[in-house]
C-alpha cells in the first residue's frame, strides 16, 4: 500500500513539473493576447480556455485519442512509442493541459494592467522589443506571474478526471492526491481519506493565501 508521504511527493512532483512546463508558453500566449489585436482573437481566446469549461474526462479522452497507437502522436503515426500513457508523465501532461487556461488568463490580465507606454518609451531609448519586455515589463509583471504560477500549481495538484483517463490510478506510479482520496473513500478507508483531504486543504489554503498576498502587493 502506497504511503501518504509517497502520494504527496508524487503529487508535488507532477504539479511542479506541469507548472514549470506550462509557465513560459502560457505567459507568452497571455502577453500576445494582451498586446495584440487581430481578426479571430475572440476565437483564439475561447480556444485557449476551453479546458476550463470542458469536463476534465472529455479533455482526458481527447488526449487519450491523440496518444493512442493510431492517434496523431501514436506509435503507428510516429513510427515509435513515446511511452507517455499510464506513466507519471501522462499525469504531468494532463495537469499541464488543465492548468494552462488559468495561467494564460492570469498572465493576460497581468499584462493588460501594465501601461504599454512603458514598452514604447523603452523602444525610444534604443531597446529592442525583447529587451523592453525583459528589462521593463517582466519585473512589473513578476508578482502577477507568480500568482499565475501558484494557481497553475494548485490546479495541477487537484487534477483528477483527465489524469485518470490517460495516466490511470496506479499506486506508487500515477496515483496522485486527488486519485488517492477518491480511492480511499471508495474502498471505505475513511481515516486515510481524511488525512489526504487535510493535506490537500492545508496545501490549498497556503497557496491561495500566498497568491492573494502577491495580488495585493501588486495592486
């Protein structure tokens, strides 16, 4: 039987890896949506937050179809097996996909709250667009992006449906905190479910409080 510590450590490993993978592309998409107007922007904006409104099991099914042997990223198509399904890497993928919309939306709001004239003035002083972004915009956006990372981490930590679809519920390999709570409750082990729930509650409260503090300081 997998220990509570093992479940927590695996969950933290999955959530931290998913957050690290998603932060750069999600922040870039948030910046792009905040700073650019183009035809079809509303469609793109809706598409990037789609995992938030779809049932997680539907997202998991789409990922499973994509990674199946005859899927676009399957063995039959690529000619080799990328060995993701029913491993901890599948849990990371599911968590990253489900966390990305939250990170994108938070990053977008953060960049929209920064006066674009900061970049314009930096450009007049000889800075390139990238230099202006790195040296002047990102320091101002740091707290908002930090809050985005925390929200993404917590969404990853609590992911259940998509993870169950493509990673399964294998103790010691893919059983994360959310899956372990469900398994303990279904098997009548209420004491273990209570301990795992307490861990999830404490982690969530600490993370949300920290995110609120960052948001307050930014304001």
